[in-house]
C-alpha cells in the first residue's frame, strides 16, 4: 500500500523557545541544543545538511558531519576534489541545517566558507580510524566507478602500501563555515512554531522572532 503523504502529520508538543531562554548568544544556544541532541540519543546528533551552489547557480545538498565548532566557525571535512569541493571553490558560501526529530528542533546556519589549515587537517586526519584514513585514499569522491569492487581492491592495495602510518591525501581536508546567520526552530502545537533568527552585524548578534 502506498504511503498517504497528505495524511502524515505530527502535532509538535516537546517544548517551546522563548527569548529569555534563548538568550542573546546563538553560539551558546547552539552548543546547548547540540548537547541536548546527543543526550536524546539521536542516531547522528552532528549530522547536518550542507547546501552549496555550482557555477550555474544550481543548488546541491547532502548530509555531512559537523566535526567541530569554535566561535562562529563550523567545521566539516571532505575531499576537496568532490562535487561539493568544486562548488565551494566557485561560490564560497554555504548553508547548514540540523534536524533533531526527538527534540522537534531545527537549526539553520548560513555563512562564508574557507579551507582549514594544513595543521588542522593533519591533526584531525590522524584522529580518524585507520579504515577511514585508507578510505580517503581509496575513494576519489564523486568520480564515476564501474563497480564497488574497485573500492575494495584499492583498499586491499593500500593496506600493504601503508602498513604503518597513513598520511593525509593532499586533496583531503576541512572547511570552516563562518556563520553570519543562525536560526533556531522549535516545533509547537497547531504549527505555531517558534523561530528565533540571529544575524551577525560585524560586532554583535541581532535577534528577531519570525512567523512560522
């Protein structure tokens, strides 16, 4: 039986978001919400949609993992030669979106994008499991392959090539999305959701409430 999409709905009642509770600092609020998501046992509390645009202005979106945040910078890592890497090269701006269904919360982040330093990339790369480090070499992300065996064969060869230390590929590293806007969304009953929108004016954050 086909799913009746028009009949799928949920009345959100998990909480509310007031200005008093949110405060003036969206970065502190984000940290708290991320900790809440982790405590709620979300499958991947740091999973976020990353949206970019290509040279024709066409949008593209995919799920990546947040691997650090400091001040206004939100970090993720990838292959610089991937589709997302190519798009960020021609248009170094991005949008991030977190969805935490157990808490009925969403966070949207928009900002400019810069590559992380070699030191930051090397440091994080060596913290990754060995299989993930080898996988960064084995998979030329976004290129066309004929079958999955190409990846497993490459991994087997790399196991012997890098029997000890696995260096970071020169085409692999991180990006920092420096937030200029952060919006917090809390589901409410009857679709009367809370939306608090923070924008950075160069020295401090301005906050407004938006209709859902």
